[in-house]
């Protein structure tokens, strides 16, 4: 058999399986997770596939346990991932903050299901947009990518691993139940670009500063435990050598850097797919599974001669502010279709201010927008 | 940055404290945050002496801790440390060990961290039998937050949150961890330095989950609140009078056992260890895949 990490070829694959294959392709060495619908099959796939690639699957005792194992293993030198649903993210929040503060590259998959609370385990929603971004205490930033298909469950999982390394930040896949169970064609290429961990250029020894940021960089290099660098890892506000500090300047510099290493690179991290924008008078924005209906509705509207464009947000966090402002200003009206009470819509409103009228097309989960429903909205608004 | 203290003897010969070369200086309030008379520094000393006597490469030893007075201990280890979240050091430690089985991973945790917020991590790590060392400094107190009762505090104890006497009884952590499957379990006190060092040495050498409970004095809170002494000497006397050797304890009648607690080694056994098992599994499955 060939490379166990890269099943090059054309497959009919379920979204969760594609996510697991993306993780393997990206170099994931360890998966720790807790069974939860609709993300269990990612764990099952990893439990079966990771050992074939020489990797480790360990079932967490819960979501907290899972993410602590992931973070610990990353500092031990591995690439690691966990996968859960929104209520699992609730349990992980403390560890997410820890990963953000310790700048631990890791991938957290959130296959969103209807909430709040237990909600409906087997039904889709997009309600976790804010909880992956703002769920832990204090101020930090993360990256979140929203796939629309099993193909993107593969592609974006690879990208999530790479961005996590590049920015030293927990990176989320913000999927939903529909993508968990959707089976479609997935093309796995013969080669995948993998970003390695950035190691220090200085030799190990006394005097190495765990948190010293080289000039021109956003993050410090990241040695592993056992490399001899005498790492001082903690989520304290701390000086460059790791000593806890209560100084305003220390807090200011850390929080600003944790925030800006992602937010100041929002332009670079913007991932969108759009169409029919040139002469559009109305723009429809969506993400994830709902974006499939958004695109279908825009196509149909064009067939009817309506001047409608669409925009699918792939990178949800950092929010693509400049992009949305740019495309939103060209139209008079914007519809945001999402399976929640208007979270991305609120971000779009923030970006556009009075430049365009922003209309929410909301479904709180279980039933996804059909293309016809969005088309009806378009006809009403235009 | 603080200078390493030196001890001048009468004939002006300058000796370095044996733990100094493992101590990380530079933290605010250096050399450490602990109160006068606290036993946590003794456990730091026992651990580094155990490491020293075993002749281990300190660059291959990671100390892990969480929140609280004991949780802070890892930050004074001069080599790799990971100061994690309250109650969760064992999860992080398992991850580190899985990533690099060559590392020795030692967690120092207080009683609250070990058995309240971290209780599930404790029993799960014991059940998995992950090759990490857990040293619980049990002073029956949440010290950093000002002396509240913990899950090890004995019934009737006075604390900041049991002003009228505690109505719950505490865990026997050694029994708990033994039942959960740890392969090495021992208890000592800060009144027994040599056994404490020996237990830590055995715990580090054991291939599997090792748990050493070291009962320690908190004269600031637990000792003072319960009239066991507001200084370390009085509390060490209390420990000497309270803790009896396990072998002796087992021979005592129920009446004689009143107010007494056993110390010694409770478990020293072998079970499959999860980190080695998972790496073996990865090797065989990878080879099977390659055909």
C-alpha cells in the first residue's frame, strides 16, 4: 500500500471521514476526542486511520481531558486535533483560552448542531459562530474556517493545520451536522503542502526566552519539551522569560499581540468564494452548508434576470471586514442567510454601517434554507 | 533577577544548597511565593533530590502543575515546565508523555486540584495507567485562596468555609487512586523526608501511573484554624503523632485507629501502560499497512 497519510485519488466520502483524511494529510500525529454527535465519526475514523500512519488515538474522558491531551502533546512536539460539537466546545473553553494564551497550534473541529443546551443532537445549526471566537475568558483571537462540502472538510482541515502552525493559534473547523453526514466526491491530491513547526535558530541552553518574539515576527519560535530549551510554559501574563507579571505593559503587549497576530492579518486570512458581483444590486452572503443554497438561489435569480451576487465566507474568523465592506458598498442591499439568529449578519452590519441595508434570513437550526426560500427572500427584497 | 542564596558556615566556607542548581530564579517574589513554614518547598526539595540521586538528565524531565500553592511549584523548576489549568495537569502530562515517551513527566498538585476539580483526570489517568508521576501535596486546604476546605479535609475541621465545623468527610486519596488502577501508590508526610524522597524515586522509576501523597503542613490556614500549630514545627509534631506506619496501622484495633492515619507504600504492581501500548499499536498497525 502507499502512503498511509495520503489516500491520493477520487473517493465518495462522508464529511467527517474527509476531515480525518485531511488531518492525516496535514501531518496530524495525535487525536484525542470524546464521542459526541455529530462529530463521533471523526473520532472513529482517526482511531482506525491514525495508527496506520504511526499516530496515536486516545479517547478523552470528556472534552476537557481531550483538549488537555492535545495541547500537552503539541508541546511534546506533535501535531494534534480534537473534534466535537457545540456543547463539547462549551466544555473546552477553558482549554481554548489556555491554548490561545500559550500560543499552542492545534486544530479543533466543531460540527455544529442545534442548540442551546443538548438541543437536537442529530440536526444541523450554525449557532457556534461566536462561541468559537469569544468563548473563553479575556481577549485573544483564533482562526475559524467554514467548509461547505466533504471536499472542503478535507482541504480546510489541511489548511487549518497549516494556519495553526503559521500563527501559533488554535484553529477551528466550523462545520455543521449536514456536512458531518453528507457524502460527496472528494479528490485527494498526490501532494499536500504541510507547514512545519517553526523552531528556534539558536541552540538550546540556559538563557533561552520561551516568549521572546523575534523582530519582524508575530510569534516566538516553538521548541518542544525535551529539546533542552528550558521552556517556561504557562498561561500567566508573563515576561519573555516566562515569569508571571502583573505589570500593565506586560498585559498590554501580550493581549495586543494575541489579538493582532490574527486580526492584523485579516486581509491575508480572508477566504471567500463569490460570483455575479460585477453588476449586482443585491448580495447574498452565507457560509457552510447554507452557502450551497445561497449559491443555488443566486444562480436561479440570475436566470430570472435579477441582478444578484453571492458571497460565501470560508474564513469566518478573523472576520473578512475589508472584503465585506468592499463588496457590500457596491450593492444597495445585502441578505445574510444563516442557521442562527444572525451572528454573521451582525458582523456584516458592523462592516457596512449605513453603506447598505443588511437583511437577515435566519433559521435557528434543524431545517436548512432551501434555495427556493432564499430566492423568495431575494424577490421580496430586490 | 534574584541571586542564588548561599549558606555561609562558621568557618566562612560557602556551600550551595543542594536544590539550588535545579531552581529557576527570576519570578516576582523570588525565590518563591510560599508562606513561612509551608511544606511545599520541602516537597520541591524531595523531588529534586530524588532526581539528583537517580542521576537523571534534567533536560528530559518536565514538571507540570496547575493553579494553587502547589501548582506553582513547577514554575520554579529550572528546566522544562508547563504550568497548566486548575485540576488538569494530568491530562496535559499524558499528552506530553504520549508525544515523547522518553521524557519523565512529574506533576505536583495540591489536594484541591488533585481530588476536587481534577478528580476525573486523577482516576482516568490511574485507570489508563499512563506513565506519569503525580505528587499530591496534601495540606487539607485551599491555601492560595485563603484556607477553604477541600475534598481531603477531615470531617469536623474548621476552615474559611466551614466556620462551624466541616460536615463532609474527606477522601483517602491513596485508596481512591489504588482502586482506580495506579501501579504505585504511597503516602508520606513532610515529617519523613527520607521516605518521601525514596517514594518519589520509586514513583519516577515505575513504568506506569505513580501516585505519591505527601501530607504537608499549612500553618497559615489549616494548622492555625484547627489548633494544630501556627508554625511548621508544631505541625510536624502533629504529623508525627497522627501518622503511623501502614504495617503498624493494620495491626491496630478500631479503637486504637481513632485519630490515626497510615503512611507507607500501598500499591507496587504491574499493569499494561497506555503510552507504551499506544506506541506499540502504532508500530504494528503501520507495519501491517505497509504490508
